C-alpha cells in the first residue's frame, strides 16, 4: 500500500509513496514539482531546529542528502569518497552524485570533472590542465598503445589458441600423439592467418574512436 504515515512525534502526516503528496484515496497521483537542491543558493536555508529525519544538525550534513534529478526523491549517501554512481530506488534513475545529472556508463570517462570515486568534482583549473594534457599527449599515447597492442595481439592469439587446443587434448586424450600435434599445428597456423586481420580491425576501429573522442569531445569541452 503506498499510504505512508510520518512517524515523527507530533506530525502523523499521511502521504503517498509514489508522488510524495498528501494522501489522496481514489484519485490518481499528481506529478510532484522538482524540489530545490540543498546546494542551490536559491533554496531556503535549513533551520538547525528542524533536523532532517530526526538527526541532530551535526549529523545532517547538507552534502549527505541530495535530490534525485528525475523524481526529486531524497537520497542519502555517506560522503566518504565512495562510488558516485547512484541509482534512485524510487524511479530507477541513474545519476552522478557529484553533478546530479542523469548519466550513462561513460559519464566518468568524459571531461566533466566528475570522478568515479571522490567527494567533489575536479576544479576548473585541474580539469583544463587534464584536457590540455590529453589533447597534446594523445598522439604519443595512442601510438604507444597501438605499437604494443599490434605485436601482442598478433603473437598472443596463436599462442593462446595452441595452448587451448593442447590443453583440451591433454584433458581428453582420445587422439594419438601425431593427431594432437597436427591439430595444435593447424590451430596455430590458422590463428597466424586470422590474428593480423583481428589486429587490423581493432587498430583500425580503436584508433579513430580514440582520436575522435580526444579531438572531438575533449576539445569541445575545452572550448566551453
């Protein structure tokens, strides 16, 4: 039942769990207006004599209670620098605790200044320095990563496939030694033929994506 009653002494207000409005039997829920953020300068100041949820003013820190950006439900988090990827249990909204924006899984990889762990976003100076470092160092870093990835993938796939096939034959020795050797050799040769194609596809797709991200998303963010 969505009918809830406030347990605070002297209150007893009955309200709806879904829309957070006074209890309305027989009538549909009315969408609640977004409540002001506790950190919003326009929001009315909190009164020390009216602590949140029965806590003392020292316990109810302003940064510990925020509003879901979609449904404005109150959400509490221990401000200890733990994961900033939050999920509202009321509406299922996935949002960032630091900037209070609905996010995707790449939010913390974007040049927003929000970090996956931490108590606050990066300062503007630090964010600009990091973005400049990415723009200037991207060619060298991408070339280094590609130079390491190409031989590792090209040589690693045949070695992995050879060991995989050999281990499978050792676990179930149904073939003779000659047949096992032939099977391992054929898998390695096939891998040697396929691995350059896989390497070319990964490098051909990965490098343009990284360059697009650095010189597209990061540069646009830097120009704002």
